[in-house]
């Protein structure tokens, strides 16, 4: 899938309000790990695939003086992020692709992405660009729900009609290593509230039955962490 196709798809999602709904569905995972990210005062953070900017704004509030920049391939998503922006924080949003980051070498202390990296059109190039814009010792953290060990999610790409990288934890680790990162680790982030009550479950394209839904909940989100050599 081309960048133009992705931009068109996500522009449609923005018009449909899906960006705002994703804040609710994905916010649990970020809130669960926000303290563990170890964001320090004054850091500069790149939020990749920012959508309506909700995670960008969370990151900007994580410590005093943090500056967060959210990028997205879809102009309508960036426009929505600007509509929701708070002038009490240091954050901004730009239209940009993962494969061509328009920043100087070593500009960021860390990069972050929620449910975004598997949309990369060219993963090796995207990871190379992430590595380039990080300072020596910089940190890359990405959280995804779509990965091979969470087998029931395989159908998501077909349902969304969007090209997505369905990789295993080991394959992700190999990709980061190939781009020059080190200390790659993963952690599963599981909603502590549990899957809820089966009587309230409603089948969907994402989870056609209760058993599938529970399996996805138990697998959790995958938090990937890697570091640029110092």
C-alpha cells in the first residue's frame, strides 16, 4: 500500500470519527505503561502515527518541559489533532511519512508509537529513519495489538482493507537489530479489568466470538522497547 493510499484511508477514518474512538480503545495500554516509560523533564519526543494527537498530548504532559511532536501521513488526522490541541502543553503535529522524517540527526530523546508501526510502507527504511533522528542512547517504544503471537488479530488487515505488517516478536526484534538498535525487549500489556462479562459481549469483525475475544485480551498489547547505541 502506498503512502497516498494510507493517507486517503486515514483521512476517511478522521471524517468518520474513528480517530476519537481509538483514543478510548487504545488509551488503556498507554496509561498502563506511561510511568514505566521513564520520560524525563525536558525531553523531546516524536509520536509516530499520532492520529488525533491524543497520545502526543499525554506524552507532552508526562514530565515538565517535555516537547512532543506528533506526525501522521493523513492531513485530516493532523487537522483533527490541531483542533483538539491544548495550549497548556508543548506539542505540535505535522503531516509526514515514517520513511522520510523531516528532522535533523539526533533531534529526539525518544520516539513512541501506538498502533502505528505495522503500517510502515518500508519497515527497514522507517526504522533507519527512527534511528537517525534519535540522539545516541535514545529510546524507541512502540505498542501494537496486531502481531503474530496474538493470532486472532490476523484477520484485521482484511477487515480494514489496509496493508499491515503481521510479524512475530522475534521478527520485530530482528528488524530493530537490522536497523542498528540494541537492547530490544518486549512486554505484554494486559487490561487489569479483565475481558468483562460474556453476557455483555457483542460479536464483531474484530472478535467474532467470546473465545476469540478472551484470547486477544489474554495476549494483550505488545510493548516493544529498543535503544540507539550511545
